[in-house]
C-alpha cells in the first residue's frame, strides 16, 4: 500500500505519541494541583497513564491496520494517517502552545511539542505535500477535525480511567 518512507512515518507515530505522553504523565498531577483554581478536573498520575494507554492502544492498532492497507474505525489507511498526524497530533501541539501562552509557564507536553511533535509533523507534511498525497484544503480540514475532537477523545479516556481506577 505505502512506500517505505510512509510506512516509517506511520510506525513513528505511536513511538512519538508515547514519548510525548510520558512527559505529560510525569508532570500532569502536579500541574493540575497547582492550577486547580482554573482546571476543574482532578486526575492522578495513574489514572492519566491509564487513559493514555487506552488512546495509545487504539492509535497503535490503527497504525498496524494502516500499514497493512486495511480500514480502521471506518477510515481508509491514508485518511486515518491524516486524522492522526496533521489532525490530532499537530492540533495537540498547537493546543500545548496555547496553554503555555495562557499559563505563562511550563505546561505538561510543551517540551515534547517542540522537540518531537512539531519536527515530526513538519517532516510528515513536507513528504505528504511533495508526493501530492495531501492538499492544503485536506490539511486544514483534518487539522480542524483533530483540534475539535482531541478534547472529547482525551476526556472520554480520562472518564473511563476515573471510573475504573479510584
């Protein structure tokens, strides 16, 4: 289905997603406690880690399906990749930058946003544009969808974690 470079990009997604979320897992509980006057959700490190694992497993399975040319959650392999990278991942990185501006201090995930998410998304998007795999219109569409859906997806995983882990 995909050439070797695209396959590598797909398999790098769960690795970089893991690296990014390790930063968040290690820092989220203290951050939320410090900003409890602004952030209405209380979650401990273990609950957040469980929520991340749920999302990571779904992403890993989706990448496996994509590499093997199969549909996942009703999406074609390429559509799923667009949804994950320029959609969810790039939008998540922008969300961290906006949080950093809002809080005027460190926010969980900001370091890996600049060291992992933005470089990875840059190289993926450069490859997709050079190969005419994606248009600007598609990029903007998937970015918007990812920006809108990342919150409900994360919140859903957090609610499941909070229900299962007290």
